[in-house]
């Protein structure tokens, strides 16, 4: 009786921790979202091995793991889910795969957690009998998911997981169209070099994506003679004032131009960015503030970072948003996406593009292979080995130069295995409050600039629109 | 090896200026005031009803969303100062109402002795409410982060030592965000109002009497059931108010209350469960310790990630010396 | 003032604590309620004041049935009681303790100034006015008992139940309590007094109710009850029980 409150507190803390990890998202659209289901027995993959083995309705299922609840990025998962649904609808409008087999995405909420990623894959492969998997946003979950794909030999195309190791382990089943962290780090470092920055405060998240990404970036920066400091924070952190004070204090040691690079994703980045400006770390001649890439979501960005004018943000993809908007293959998707969200200014996020393309890539591979067998699908994907032999989708032409057909040479990093090499790094900048994404300027690389200028010093406007 | 060791030496000792420390202190106090406000609500509920409310963070979350929605609807039709006050009042009203209704429906049976295992029951029902509110708001508001406009912008001026931009106030080299300044001030006013209420009004006295000795309060004519309802409603309202002032400072998502909840638990145990001065002091202590810890911890890489740890270390130390918390009643 | 109990029974599982007790008290009597330990006196008090609900039977007060009503309603009807182990509000001052019932005065809200005046009058009578700013937890056991009595009087009840007012109290304070009880009785209040202090009970009471094992075994003036063979047996018949019939020093 005396210590019951202590027991209660322990239970409270445990329960809150559990609650934070628990999933359970409500499905806003009509697609089925499946949750933690027990696998009845240790069984193997049940994917049909031929078109004849498909059920009466002849439906081909493709597994799509995405985060739909905290601590994962619900916004990211929803975007990807919308994109994949559009892809499925477009394929089925033509009758389905090969014009006759309807395709059905089976979504699973992984919450960005490794254990749920594993559960997702086990369920999708052994219960839903998917022939392939496309998706995932969080590296933490992706790292676990690749293991299950490998265990069962089911092909998996990772859409937005950046951790190098996803492909560096060189599993035959695992493909990636998202950039590898190291690719991005290289771009980031070069940008800062070109802008004449001498010190970068790298603010990153304590995850399987954030830690290696920050270390990779720090290394690349050092190679180019730029010093940096890494500051780690947990996803979901709201209160950043002390960290901002600290960075503001640390920055006083350095001369010349400095930068802040926000590698944290999601709403946590908005918290940091707004509080940074409030705390005196605002964009200026001497301080380039690179907000997290989610700033591309202009409506959310301006609402959550109202004082974020002149922040720079990175866009990684087959091309800059404007270039992609010009692609024939992308136009249908972009329009459908805006419609799905009922918002004419909602340009698809990068990961929406990736989700759409990953799903379509699986469809194309099945159509090329004319088979549902895992090894045939994998072979088909590997046959897309050069731009000429590649598949043209929304972001660009997909191809995988290295794989079992062409092992990664020694002078290339191991993660180039089954990696689409095209994602390029662009830097954009907002220069007016409440701008839409399409109004921002591309400021780097130089040959992609849309406003005829690189970094816009706060207070200035581009000479040409 | 040397590099690793250097990480643990305050390599830039000269960066730790008095101004820096003052800035950290100020920020810690500001956020501490809001922690105190929330903890006060939780301790009030515990002291009168004898239960720990696991839905406290969700009332914080609802308070924030109410302000957001209110401003969305009215910010173009009403003058700015009015919308701010109206939003705060709306948030307080809504959370109070939800608290009262929930208490009447689900907690009164427990207080009347109609429930077999009251402690477990209280945990389950408040937890249930928490999940319900979280997913209700997820369905209504969606997962995308929202933020309300500041209640008012600071006037832009430059008086040498003191300057202000729209977003922040700068005193010397200390820059404080406008949003949190306003939040801290409102929290302070609310705390003072609550203290006045608890110690200078009859209803407040009745709440205190009920929390000190329920049966004795009953035999002098105080209705403990009404006190339960009032305490829960007030507790929920205080959490809602904390959220209401912070929705213009932090980005708001339906699970924003989870952290607030766990922080409140720590604070009320630190201050002594059921103790009003304890929750006030506890909130300030945690706020300041977290701020100083993050700012001064030698390893810059981990300082922010360890933010919660600093508070918990103090918490553990206090409990080792005084298991009932700073102002805790003897068990 | 009229309190009537009709065959009141209280059972806790297999144990019958109060077994069909019936009696009536009218006007301003001072009634002593005695019996060996465990006879059911406190249970009976809890039943009358509303903290417990009878298993069967009825309790009527001033023409209204009150059994089963919550304590705060019964307090409003005009029954006040003290507790065997004092229950002052420990984290309030003496004065604040006295103000709680007054401020809750159902319907009839006097101003705080008026209430303070009343409270001070009571404190002066109890020779505790110099302690008005003291926190109740700092008082001695006896002073806390006085405090409870004072708080009780602030409610101006028609019926007062005093549960062991002399137990654990310094003799000097006992005298004060003794005088207080007499004066309150003189004011026309009805009092039920529970005590093991036989001397005081016998001197103060006009009537004695004797409980044994939950049953009312005697009801009458003290001289009569003293000679009642059942009563004698109840007190002397138990082996471990010391002879409680002789007046004991407290």
C-alpha cells in the first residue's frame, strides 16, 4: 500500500512508452490497412508461382510497408500510400498487369520501427502471398525488412530508405531507387563548398538514417576542408531552445560564412527550424540555413515555420521539381496526386514520386518477365541495366547498373549494388513568405538555377522571375 | 583515443559566458512555468481523486488544437488581441467540459465504490480516454503538423540593449522567442490565478480539505463527489491551457501529448505527489535543469539527445534522499 | 431534535457489527454510549453520520429518513461528529480548519468576516485563540481534539456525536473538553458521547446506552444501568478485559 504510487509510476512510464510505440492507424481511404497479425506457423512465402495459380479474380498482390503511426512519419506514409494507390489505379484502368491481371497493393503500417518492419514483411510474404514488395520510408524499418526479403527470396524495391547498408549488403532480392545517404552527403558537401562555407552545424536525428547520414556528411565536408559539428536529437522532440542557444554560442567561434544543415525529418524539423529563427539563428549573409527537405511541402512549412523565409532546402530526385513536372510520364501522376489531396498546390513530395515509381517498377518487371516467380522478377529488374535498357517513369529512367549481372567494381562503393544511380541533389530557396514550391528558386547546381542566382541573401529578391 | 577523451572535456570553456548561462536559465524558466502549470493540474487530480490520470497529455493536445481551430475560423474576422483571448478561453472551456463529462461518466462509479479494483480501473479508463482522444484528433485533423499563429507579434524596435523583431526579443546577447515569452507569461498568470483560487476562495479551500481528508471534509458538509468532478475538470483545463499557449510555439500533431504526459508524471513525483508547491517547484527545476544540461553538457553531439536524462537524474537523486519527493506527504 | 433508530443492522460479510439496534433520542439530552471494545459503537456512529449504510433498518432524523444518505448531506441536516483518531485538516491552520464548515454552510453563506468572528469566539472559549495561525499538524493530540470540537461547533448542529473526546488528552485539556460538553449541553444541543472514561460518562450523561457485540443491552439512567446484571457481565465477563467499571485515570 505504501509504495503503490511508485509501482503506478513505473507502470505509467512503461505504459506511456508502449503507447508511443504502438501502432494503430485508421485508414482514411478505402484501402485495407493491416495490423499486427500473428503468423500461424513458420511458413514460407506463398506467392503464386504462375499466373494460373492466381485466385479466381486473378489479382496480383504487391506488399507496401509504410509508416502510418507514430513514431514513424505519418505524413510520409500517407503520401506514399496515396501515390501507390494512384499507380495501382492507373495500372488497373488498363486492365491490370499485362492488361488482364488486376494489381492490388497491400499496405502495412510499420511505424518506422524495425520490429514492425519485420512483422510487416513476414505477414505480407507468408500470409498475403505478395509477389514483391515496394515502399518503406524509414531506414530503421527498411534495415529489418531487407533481411526478411532475403530470407524468403522475395524481391523488394526500397523507395525512400537512405541508409547505405540497405544495398551495401548486396542481397540479390533488394533494390533501391532512393538515394543512398552517401550520395546525398557528397552533394551536400559540394554545395557548401561552392557557397564558401567554413563551418556547418549538422543537426540530425537519432535514427538509422540520421546517424550515418550525419557522419557521412561530416566526412565529405572534411575532405573538402570544411569543419562541422554534429548535434543529435530524438525524433518527436519539441523543445529546442537550449540546443539553439548552444549552436548560436558555438557558431561565434568561426569566421566567414557558416551554415546549419537540418537532417532531422518530419515535424521535428519544423520545431527546430522555427525555434532556431526565434533564437537568433536566422538566415543571413553569413548564415545559410538549410531546412530539412520536408520544407518542399510548402503549405505545412509556412504554417509551422512562419519565420522561415530565405531558408534553403534540399531536393533529391531524378530531377528538380520543375524538370520532373515537364516529364510526360510524370504529368498524369502529378495531376492525380493534387486531385487526391484536393489541393492544386500540393506538388507530390519526393517520396511520393519514389513510392509511385517503385510500385510501377515492380509492375514493369513482372510484365517484362511475363512471370510471377521471384527469380524471374529479379532477373527482369536486373535487365534494366542502363539508360537505354531502362524504364521511363515519373522521376526519370530507372536502371540498375550493378548486380549479379555486373558486380560492383572495387573503385565503386558497395552500396551501388542494385542502386539507381540517377538521384541528384538540388538546393532550392524560398524568398517570399507563403510561396508555393513551384515559386522557389533552384539555386544549385549552377547549371540548374532557375532564378539566375545562387544563394539569395535575405532581403534581396531574384533579378529575374 | 585523444579525440574521444576531448569530447568529454569542455573544449570550449571560454564559450560558457555568464550571458550564455543567463539565456539558458531564462529559457528553462519559461518552459518550466508551463511544465508547472501542467503538473499542477495532474497533482490536483491526484490529490483529490487519488488517481493518476493517463490522459493528461491528451488534454494538453486538445487545448492546442482548439486554439488552432479557433484562430483558423476567427482570425480574419476579429481583432487580433480578441482572437487570442477568445482562443484561450475556448480551449479552457472545451477541456474543462470534456474533463467534467468524462469524470461524471467513468470515474464517479469508482469514487462511489461501485468498482471492484479502483486503481486498475482508473488506469484503464484514463488510458482509454487518451487513446480515444488521440485517434479522434488523428481522424479529424490528420497527421500533418499544424501550428497556430502567435497571439500577437512583438513590436519591432531597437533600443540599443533591448531589441525586438517580430519573432524574438533580444536583451543584450540573449535572444528569446516571442511565442515562448508570451506562453511563459500566460502560464505565470494562470499559476498565480490558480494559487489565489486554491488558497483564497472557498471552493479552493474545499478542494484542499477534500484532498487532505476526504471523510472529514464530508462530515463538515463538503460534497466530495462534486469536488472530484471539479478537480478533474480543473486539472484537464490546466493541461489544456498549457497546450493552448504552446500551439504557437511547437508544431502540433495528435501524439504531441505523450511527451507532455510523461514529463508531468516525473514532475509530480519529484515535487511530491499531491503537493501544490511541489508541482510548481518541480516544473521549474526540470525546466531549468533540462535547459542548462543541454546547453552545457560537454559533448555537443549528445547534449540534446540527453535532454530528458538531465531532468531524470535530478529526479532520481531527489528520490534517493527523499522518497516522497520534495514536498511529499509522509507515507 | 429527534433521532430515531429502528432495528438497524450492519453486517460486514459474516460479521454482524450492529445487530438490530433501536432507540430514540429527543430534545437536548446528553446520552452516553458505552460498551466493551468491539461492541459496535464506532460502527453505529458511522451509520448515523452516513459514512456507512445499514444492511437493514431505518434511521430517522427530525422526521426525515437519513440512512444511506452521504455524509455531507447528513452534515447539512444538522448532525456533527468527531472522530476517534482526530481528523483535522493537517495542512491548514487552526483558523482555516474552523472556517471550512462555515464556508460550506449549505444555503446560508455568511461573509468571511462574520465567520472569522464566530471562529475566534470558539477558539477563545477553547483557550486556543493564540494558536490560530498554527498548522494543525503542529498541535498536540489533545489540542487537535479541541480543534475538531471547535470545527464541529462552527456547523451549529442539532445533534453532536463525540467519539472518544477524552482519549489520549492531557488532564488539563480534558477538563476543558468536559466544560465544553456541559456548556454545549446547556445551549440545548443533543449530544451522544462515546467514551471509556467512566467517571466523566457517569457524571455527564442523563442516559446511558450500552452496546455489547452489536446488541443494545441496556438503555436507561446511569444508576439503573450500573446495576444491570447483563451490563456487569459484559464488562467483567471477558477474561482479557481489565475491570473497566472502576473510574480510571485517563
